[in-house]
C-alpha cells in the first residue's frame, strides 16, 4: 500500500514536470514550480529524482528522440527504394497510423524537445533531425531534373527548407487544442501532403 502511494506521488510529480517544462522550458523551470503544481514539497521530489536534470530526462526520455530519428531515416530509405524500383507507394509509407498515435501520445514531450529544451541535450534536436534526414535523402537525389534545373547542392538546400517546414507543421498540429480524432485526421492529411510534396524532387 505504501509502495502504491509512492508510485502515485511520483506520477503526479512527473505529470506536473511535463506541464511546467512545456510552459516555461527547461532553463526557466524551478523545482519549486513543479512542487507547487504537484502539490508536494520540494524535498519530496528529491525522494524520487536527484535533480532537475534527472527529472527532465525521466519525463522526456532520450529513447523517444532516438526512435523518432531512426524511424524517419528508415522511412526515407523505404520510400525511395520503393520509388526507384517502381513499387506502388502507399499513403502511409512515411507515417503509419501506429506512429501517428505514438506522436500524439508523446505530444507534450515532443513539443518540449523541439521548442522548450534550451540547456538540455535536445537543444539542437531539430537541426540534428533535419541533417539526419537530408543525409539519408541525399543518396537518392538526382543530378538532373526534368521539372527543375536544380543541382544536387540546390536540392539539398531545398530539402532542408521542406523538412524544416514539415516539422513545424507537425508541431503546429500538436500545439493546437483539438480532439484526438481531429488530430489524427489532420496528421493523415499532412502525411499525404508530405508524400506527394517531396515526390517531385525524385524526378
């Protein structure tokens, strides 16, 4: 019974931390802010976490960013191999419904990573993610284009602009207050946009 109570308090602290980190960002968040939100003493927080950094990475785990990067890079390879081999490309070759649900589930953590992580290991998360995707995509970029007179370097610059824009769109969908059903519907539409918007670069 005591253990169950401890786990309940720890969960309340973690939920409070997510809320405050998402509002104030890592640097401006104080342990006292989290304690007040969780309705516990600051000392009680240190029963479960060594310091603010320990608490931060507990509620915003690095495995989430690693998974996101690995998944998106693998998606680039899968999509382009299918495209180059003239396989039929489905609407969800980039973002499956399972992954849409995952993004929604970790909505607050992703917003913190990309917008409120100054002072943490995620500070350059967007830049790192963009570069990882561009490196994966670069292998498949043509040196000549039917539609545009772009060299490879110009294509790379364009890719960075497009990927940055897409990440911002995803974050905008996560920030908007809406039902989970609406969020899923919008993500599916965005997924189609991403698929066919980037498609032209392969020509």
